[in-house]
C-alpha cells in the first residue's frame, strides 16, 4: 500500500510528511488507551491494583460510561489519553461524572491536556450540577510540562477552584488507589469522602526524599502519608479499604445515602426493624461506666443500615449515615467506650465537617449525647481545644435540617452545647428517664465547691456520709423530671419508645423553614 498524507487517498507528494493510513493510526491511538502495556499490566498485578478501566467498570452501571477526550495527546509517544480517563455514566441509575488516573501512563502524572480534561469535567459538573467520582492514582504534575499546566487561568489551580465551587453543591467522592502527590493531594482534600486503599494509597505534599533533602527528616512513605496514617492520625482519609474492589464498593455505598446535588432529598430505602430491641439495660446507670454506642445504634436504626464515616479517627465520637423507617439520617453520637466519650480537638473537627456535610445535602441530624464535656489540660489547650469546640458548636448552630437531640445518659458542660442541647433550637430535645444535664458531674461539682470543707472532716465515715448527702442534693437539683417540668427538654421517653419518638419528631420537622438570616457569611473559628 502506498503511504498517503493523513486524510487523503492520494500518494504523498515529494516533500510532504509521510504518515500511515488514517484509519490505522486512529485505531492504534484508540487501542493504546484501552489496555495497559505488558510492562504496565505486570506492575499493576505486582501491586494488586486494577487497571483504570476495570475500576470504572466496577463503579458505573454496565454499558453506561461515555468517554470524553480519549484521544488527548494521541500524537505523543507513550501518553494514551494523556494519563487520565474522563467521562460520564450512571451509578445506580443516577448520572455522574468520572475522573480516573491511569497509573500505567507516566505513573498517572499530569500533563497540560490532563489538566484541561479535568478542568472540563469540573466545568460540566458546575453547569449541570452532576456529582464527581475521583479515582485517583497519580504521581503529580510532570515538571517538564509545568509552564503549560501549572500557572495559567486554565492550569491546575482551576481544578481546585472549581472543586471549591462544587463543594456543598454536588457530591464529590474520592477513591485513592495509589499516590496523590504534591499539589494533586488537594483533589482528595476537597472531596466529601476519601477512601484510601491500604498499602497502596498515599497523600503527601512532599515525598520522603524531598523531606530528607529540604528539612533533613528521614521518614518512610507510610509514615509520611500512608493510608493507615491518614485514616487514623491526620483525618485526611475517611475510610480504609483492603483493595481496589472494596474501595469502589464503599464509594457506591456512600453514594446510596446522599443526594446527587444540594437541590435533592436523600434516597429512600425499604423500612426494616432494628437488629435488636432498645431496652433500659443497654445504658449503664453509672455515669462513668463505659459501653459501646454502636449497640444503641443497632437498637435504633433499621437493621444493617449504618454507614460509619471516619471509624478509625477520633473514635470517641461516632458519625455516619443510617436509616429510620427507610429515611436517611446523619448520626452524631458520643461513644463512652472510647476515652469516656470526652470531646477532643480531633473529634470536634470530625463532627463539624460531618454536620456541615449533612446540612449541605439535606440529611436530617440525630444527636445521641452521652458526654462528660470537652477534654481539659495543658496539652489540649495548646492544640486549640477552645477553637475546635467553637468550630463544632458553630456547625451545630448553623445547621438548618430537621434535628433531634437525645440525652442518652448525661450531657455535662459545653458537651451539652456541642451535642445540640436546647439552646441550639433542635426540633426536639428529648431524654431517657435516667438522663442528666448539668454544668458538670456530681463528683466534680462537689469537689469544686466543697473540697476544703470535706478535707476538714477527719472521720472517714462522717466524711463519706457528708459527701453522699451533697451528692443526693446535687442529683435532686439536676433531676431530669425537673428539667422537663421547667420546659428545658421537650419530653422524657422510655427506651422502648425512643425509636418511634425520633421518627415522629423528624417527620414533624420536615416542614421547617430552612432560610437563614441575611448576611454575606459567618466567620467560623479556624
């Protein structure tokens, strides 16, 4: 066959570039984007990773993915699709956008056309209000392309600016299968949910080698930015997955609880009874006795409906989604089994972001309070416990969705405020018969007020009797029936009736006016 100029059927004239038949060239360009090279496939297998298109196939409904920009950089050698697959499809019948790095193409790094493809996806998301699934596995920007991809109006910064604009408008869900390096690490950080694959996923602004060169620190990649570190220590990761398949499954499951956009209501499910009855024995009478709040959630929520967010991070506070008679609710619950359920800096930060997430996407909130208050001491003061507590309380006060607060056993000090006590206008603040609300617990209060007098009593029996009398007086002062009589709380509910009461209260709050006062914006604590 005679070589021809691209797009013609005539032989090449002298001096014109000679190129293969256009159909052959086009077929070869497309083929290069559809499967990894032999070397790339071997590397994926060695790392227990799926190919980018296998990840997309697991995510979207079969046969629904439509790709854009497949031939990006097709004329360059070894850069099929310029290392990123973008397009749209359906997830459980709902339209979504997908951005998926191909780690077999220059380690999933970004070139100028990579950035342009991603910018275009975020622009479509803004225009059509479509959620984005980010399937991230990228070594970051190609330094050789930095002038084209980094500083301009349509450079990498535009991706992040658009993500900020999308925040609270559409769902943004990230599966992190490999590295998310340098500036690229901000893509997960702007997402609503970040799922990290253990042993493979990592996030860092500077690599271990860079850290050693610049600041003299010798550290491993897992210590610097590994999946387990970020899901347990930094909080930058929300869920830890064992492999690529589980990461995608978790992403789909999370998406099933939230609306696609801020204009929609959460999905509905078939109602199911809870896994166990809610009985008085589930909550120990003694304030200091630990128990796992997950047991109470099993007795309140529809069976097998709880989807916990950040379970490995600040576990003294539980947040996540569940169903009550098929209706999605957001749960914020203290967990006395972990550090007594005391609120720390991390748990306050964790709560604030989850509350903002629920409020953005119309998910009603259910608070389950069993909290001694915020942690005290010089260490947490240096960490900023005051500003962290103020951030959580700001989120509680700002939320406009239907809200029910339940005092399960105790709500002491500012813990009452952080768990949406009466002063924050929940649609209902209800309590179990054994609940207590006070500035502090009886022991702490008695010691704070009467310490010197108690110390002066030499006889041990006399001292014990005096302390017991003071305790009884204090308990009478904070009696939950008295608080109900004074209209501090809205109702005292027996354990067996609690689920039905919450369902009824949330249903009654569906008509609430969610308009907020006119102002440009609040200035929340850092």
